[in-house]
C-alpha cells in the first residue's frame, strides 16, 4: 500500500473545512459546498487514495489508512485543526480520523453515514460488487448504485453527473475501497467519546442510511446536533445543496464561539 500525498483543491480563506467524499466518488461531488463555504473559509476538498486524481498502484485496504492520509495532508498544509465534513464512506474515515487525531478537529460533520460495521449480508454484497467491478468494470457498478444515491426528484443532469464521476474511477481504487468498507471496525465507541462539536446530517429519502440510522447515532452521542434534510437522498449535499450548506454553516459558525 502507498501513502501518496492526496490530490486536493484549496479555495478561499478563513477557518479551514476539509471535505471527504463518499464512495465511489471524488472531490467533484463537493462543488456546491466549495462554492458556498469558500466565501468565508479555506475549503480543502480531497481525492482519497485510489479516487479522482490521487492515483496509486496500491490503494489502501483499510479505512484507517485513509485517515492517516488525511493527517499527512494536514501536516503538509501546516494545518493544526480543521472542521472535517465526511459523507458516507467519508464519514467512516472521519470517525477513524477522530479516533487517532481528535486533537486536529475543531468540529466534525458526519453526513449520511453510520458508526456500525457491515452486517454479514452487507459484507457479502461488498464481495459481490468486487466481483462485478473486476468482471464488468466500474460502469456496471454505477448502473447498480446510482439509483440508490439520489432522491427520485433529482434532475437528470445531476444523475448523469454522479454517473460520470463514478465511471471515471479505477477498478483498483473501487475494489480496494469496497474491501476497506467491508472490513471496517465498529466506531460507536469513538462516536460516544467525541468531545468536539458534532453535527449529524441525515436525509428523509436516503435509501442507504435511512434517518433512523442517523437518529441512532445521536442517541450514542446526545450532545450532537441532528438535522434531517427533507426530500433529500443519500448524497444529500448534492440533492439538497442549499439546505445542506445552511445546516453546516450554521453549525460551524455556532461551534466557533
Ligand atoms: C458511500 O456513499 O460512501 C457508500 O454508500 C457507503 C457504503 O457503501 O457503505
């Protein structure tokens, strides 16, 4: 496994916000957030190893490796602390980051994610998807996944954009990430022990992480704030960008005081 310096896009000035994308996407999924947050923040949107422009011969096979890569990037950028926003797989990585590098968080946003590990059925599905990608390519996975990523009201242009981002990913990056998600540990203890301000974002139409999952996370960490975005699907930042941005900026502003 390699630890390349993550390809990243930096926009704006101010208290830094680090955006960590979901599977199997890259920093392009954060365009509405980069545009909004960079007016008052330094926004860093990464391509995790094996995704987007961060090409590597040996992408990580453990969620913790991705967390290490984020810490390495913060060192490179001389950033002590950030607000970390992780969506779905990005949330799994954010919790692994919080376990080891809590001192580098000023606040945390976990969107459309969970702290619990894969069930045996979910692990089997990961293996099926690895086989699908190896045999038929990433486009075959895109056809299966895209309908579950956005709400039914999502415009065709957005559906196409998400499809295009997914089909541009590599077989190697996609399959290794499936294995890393399959093997990830339960991080409920990390969630429970968090001492930094935490915002949990769920979405009413999230087929992969239904609102009850997000509400369950709040029960594990009652100090957290909870927002459920009405009408949004799994990629809530793209499906309901204005509501997502408002929830995150209100939270970031409040936690800065
Ligand atoms: C994601 O959006 O990152 C994935 O749906 C997460 C997962 O498959 O567990």
